[in-house]
C-alpha cells in the first residue's frame, strides 16, 4: 500500500490530467449549449 | 516508471471519470426529462433498424415506454395503439391510414389526445359506419419511410390515406452501424455529448436556415417527389382518396418563414392526379405559438394543436363528402 501511495503521488499528473480535461470539457458542454427553442429537429439517433 | 505504465494510469483515470459522468447522467435524467435525451430513449427503447432497408427504422412490436411524461404503447404491427386491427376488417368498418412522423405519432401527448384518436372520435360521432384511424406515425420518418409504412399496411384494407407532411420530411436519415451503434444505444454520454456538440456547433444557426437549406438540395427534392408520386399511385390503384396534410413548422406562424417552401409543396402535390392538399397554416396561425407546443423546448404539437389538426382534417373530409 505504501508503494502504491508513493507511485500515485509521484505520477499524479498522469492520472489528474484526464480528470481535469474531462471536467473542463463537461463544464464547456454544460454552459455553452445554444438556445434549444431555436434549433430544428436534430436527433442523436434515428 | 515505464511510460506504458503511466499511459495505463492515465487511461484508467479517464475511464473512471467517464464512468462517474455516465452514472451522474443516468441519475440526473431520472429527475429531469430533457427533450433530446427523451427522444434518444424513444429510439433506444421503442425503435429498431428495420430489415427492410427502404423502411429504415420501425417500432419494436409489443413494446411500451414512458417518454417525456407520456406512455407510448406499440401493438404487434409496430403501430402506436392500445388495440390490434383485424385482418380482414369487420364488415362496415371504414379504415384510414394516417402516415407521418413524430407529430403524427403524438410525441408528448397521451394516446387519446393524438390526432388519429381525435379524428376517429369525430368521424364516429358523425357517420353511422364505424371508423378506425390507424396511426402509422413513427418518429423521424420522412416521405420515403412513410411510403414503405403505407405499403406495409395496405393489407389493413384502408378506405383513405392521409399523409401528414412536416418540413423536415425531405431529410435524409443516416443510420448507425457496428461498434458505434452499440455505443450510441447504451450510454447516456452519447445523447448528452451529441446534443451539446450540435448546439455548440450551431450556435449561429437556427431552424430557418437549416430547413431552407434542405430544399436547395435537388437530390432531396427529387427523392421527395418520387416518394410522393408513388404514394399517390398506390392510392389511385386502390381507388382510395389521398389527403396530403401540410403541418406548419411551429416556431413562427404569424410571419411564416417558409412560404416559398409551402408553394413548392403545394405545387408538387397538386401536380398529382386526384391528390387533395390541405395546408394547416391558416388554421394554426390564429393561436399564439407557445399555446401549441408540447413544452418551451419542444415544438411538437400539444393536445390543443392535435385537436385543431384533427378538426381541420375532419372538416375537409366532411366538405368533400368522401364518406356518406
């Protein structure tokens, strides 16, 4: 366990980076969507 | 530490984060029925790709789901109905096939508030013969899909065909396949991401530009005209009347932005022998537009709008004395 903790601490940017990137992407998608009321019918699936 | 191990660490971290987002979306959508996600759920739970390539997609027989606050039940023929239809039909019964897309299906309204059900009730009140108005509406159908749906249901022995047209019925549908389809069907991340990316990409685009662009495509117009002609041929060969109903786009009714498209549609329909054309814009524009929408984010026909559409069709049927 101590070795695993050390491993994670020393390589933190390798596991933090995906979390930060996906969080920013999620925030952008949530905040910057357009006005649904003006869009045509465009569906995610048939 | 080896680079491969670091990359593996990053990949595991990304997967865990995506799993958390997926879990969050699934939990969140239990409490908030977002229109676009509910449309995706409709495709996932009630529709499937059809073995008939020309039909494209169809309802899964026997399925039911609660979508956007409304129960939708599909019978054994893939029709939104709370009953089955006999073949051959009972003596004296008059049948009307009503083909269309999600507006005809009655997206966002209860079964009894859909246009086919209301029209059926009106006809049964006026005429001694029993009427059955059969709802062939399937979400995202266009004219070519509706042609196949009509062909597949001619064994129901219709006495009339009503084709409900909406402005995007000329559109071409791209069907998914393979691993991409598996992902699209099984993860909430897909409709969430798709919906947001479409909105982000189209921040400057609105429905007027998009729909107008469809009619500038000669290939799409040609496919629509051929599909329509084939439907008219089916009706003529079966000696049954065909009514083409043009349902307006509901964003702006007073200063309707698609009058040129309407003229093209009317001209195309009236070029066909024996086809009847009914433009619903005059009937619906008297109402404030938001009075007709299912919700502020969804411009499908609500209960009131379905009733107005059914009334207009009923009046046309009565005036022309198709049935005595």
